[in-house]
C-alpha cells in the first residue's frame, strides 16, 4: 500500500479532478467513502443535487474563517494523499477503504482520533485499487495541524494496515526516495511511445554524467552536449549558481535537481563535484589497465569499510560505488552493458539513506571510478576481477542496509546484486571453463597442490575441492611462466583479503592474481634475464594477459 502526500492551494480544482472522468477517462464511479462528517459532506458522486462548489465550500469553511480573520488566504492549505494498493492485492470494499482513510488522517495529524476540532477531509474512490484523501489544513480552532513528517507517518501506518488486511508487505521508506512520476507524466510518455517518463530519463542521465565528470561546471557542460536543456538559478546577492533545472530535449517541462533525486540537488552535487581548475585535473594514466586495477582495489576497500562501524564513511563509499557502477556500464559496450546499466539504476536507490555521507573518506573510490570512466575497455581478466568484487560489495551493501532497517535500500542493493551476479556468470563461466580445459599436465597439478598446502594451509582443502581448481592451476602455470613464484603469489593473494567467507576460494584467487599489477615481479625475473628460456616459458608476459575477451588466448607457437 503506497501513500503519496503532497500539498496545494486549489480545493475546487482537486475536487473537479477527483469526481471528473480523469485525464484518460479512467475514473469510474467516483464517490466519497469516508469524511470528517458523512452527513455534512455533500457527495456529488451519489447525490444529484450536490455540486463540486458546494463540497469545496464545506471543506474550506475553516479556511475561509481564517482568511477573513487574517485578510489573506493561508498558503498551501490543501493536503492531498492518494493511497494505492500493490498489484496483486485483494479487492478492498468501500468499508475497507473508509477504515484506511480514517487511520491515515489520524496517523498524519490531519484528524487525530477523538479530536473534535480536527481538519475537514474526505476520501474519494474512483477506481478499484486506490483512494484520494483531500483535506484542508486549518482546524476548527484556527490552528494548523501538526503534520511534520506526514509522509513517513503515512507509510508507517500503511505497513500496519498491510499486515492487518493481509495485503502485500511493501518496504518502508525513509523519505530519501526520489519522487515518482505523476499520472500525467506517465500518460505523456505513453502518448510519445516512451518506455520511461521524462523525469526518470533525466534522473538516469544526470546520475551517469555526475559519475563521470570532475566538476560542477563539467556536469552542466556535458548535459548540454547531450541535448538536455539546462537552466541555472543565480543568487541575486552573490551572482553565483544556487540551483538548476533540467528538461528533456524539445520538452517544456522542467525538473529541479532535487525533484529528480535528493542527491541530485545543486548543494549535494557540489559536495561530490567541487569547482576544480584545469591545472588540478589528474594526468592521464600511463597504463590504461591501472585504472581497472585501482578501481577493483578501491571497491574491495569499500567492502571492508562497511564493517568498520563508521556509518558516515560507509555511506560515502556506497554513494561512490553507485557512481562506479554507472562508469563500469559506460566502458563495457556490447551484450552485457544493458545488465550493468540495470544494476546501476537499481543501486541508485541503495546509495542514499538518512545517514549523511562522508564523501571525503570515499575520495579514493570516487577518483578511481572517474578514471575508469575514461579508460579503454579491457575485456577479460581485469574486467571480470572488478565485476567479481562489485558483486560482493552489492551483497554486502544489502546486508548493511538491512541491519540498519533501510528496507527499500536493502531491496535495491539486492536487485543490483542479482544484475551484477548474472553478468559475472555470463562472462566468467566461459573464461573459467576455457582455463580448466588448458590445465597443465598431472605432474604440474600435483606440484601446485603441494604449493597450495604450503602457501595457504588453512584453506587448502576448500581450494582443492573448488570446481574452479583446474582453472586456478592454469592461472598458476601461466603466472609461473611469466616469472612469478606460485607459492609467494598464492600467499600474497590470500593475504590481501580473507577467504573464510568465500564460497569459491579458487575463483577468488584466480581474479586476485589476474588483477595484480604486472610490475609485481619476482626476483626470479632478474634470473631469467640471464638464463635461456625454453619456448614454453615465452608463453605469457604477465598475469594480466591470462584472459582476454572472455577466453584464454593460446600463445603463438
């Protein structure tokens, strides 16, 4: 059950809409199911003599008295709250909806139970699945009702109603969710043949651009280059930008940044995108693969931060991870891009909560993500390693939000996890299978078994029993050919992060080894410079070239 509180100032206009045919003739049998006084509220849906104007006068009675007293009409005196059941919920009778309405107005402070001086209100039903509650927010004693956090209180009451009525239990929000598109916005999108509304499209474009750019000026410049209309608001005293609005190409409907999402407001963006001189911009990365390695390392660091106990720092890393997902999708063209974009969209809800983020603490991950946005696509081991780490961070984020009662964020992170996991399986399974087919000869496998028991004795049995063990032997053989010592390589890879919670420790080691910098050479490299190599030892030049394009490349003979 979903409530959606808003305010306005036109009582008669809203009544005309509620009892009218609707924008697409979708309203059927509009009538009042509950009111502050069923006997005193004329019902144009049931009484042929009742008029919209007469109903508006009755609702505005206290408003008019207050207007005559003050000489001006109170602003935003119309309180509006549609309440809708979820798809698949059972049919609710008029009596059921009347109880829902009475509980909502009581919970939100519009009409507390037993308060004879409460605001006047009605609940109108014009469809099977929802009602509209309309109230005028002047009490009989001339005071305003106490409606602070009314949206949150309405949601909380709806959770109780769902449990008592046997309805689908939805996730409670914390007032940090973006505003949902209105019915008019959805109707417009349908007429234009669009799958999403302008509000939703602009939100995703703004998130994607904010994730990639390095300054607020770049943010506006890139949006404009995409054809999006940008209108900034200038402070009269400072002459500086204080806000902005966006409109889709060719559209006339503008949305302020905060109306797209709370963290897209100008002030919140400036926290993540400070003004930056060109001279301060990072220099291009010498090795493009380093951007992928740094991002993978920073994403892993974020998983450890979630267990640190510092919620502000953890929230900052989750926001930066949301940007990372947008940039990962950006640099991953091809069949997997849509799934990664879906993961980024889903995680947009998980990246913010009532906890204020410490963005400075997450600067390393945010900087790495921005480098990744402009890095060339490097299919294969490094990309899979980053994706593997992202899967685990998404799952950790879901648990972190769940532990703190952030139900909507936990569900969003879980949805992002499923998208990332599906992508990982699609790209990793062929690569692992190809590595397994190229396993070294049995004598080498036996030697590596002994090496594993020496290097990681506490996890050796699980590693050797992992279905990915044959693929790990190929990885070790190629690393050895590249000049690495397998025992030290395994020990370092295992020491980087714990393996206790890994379901597939051999897979973990494969991607950790693959993500290691090529500069991490063993001293044996110097020895091989003076020792003639056999043709077999020239098969690979670094552990980073083990996997490419989802396949292990066979060395040239």
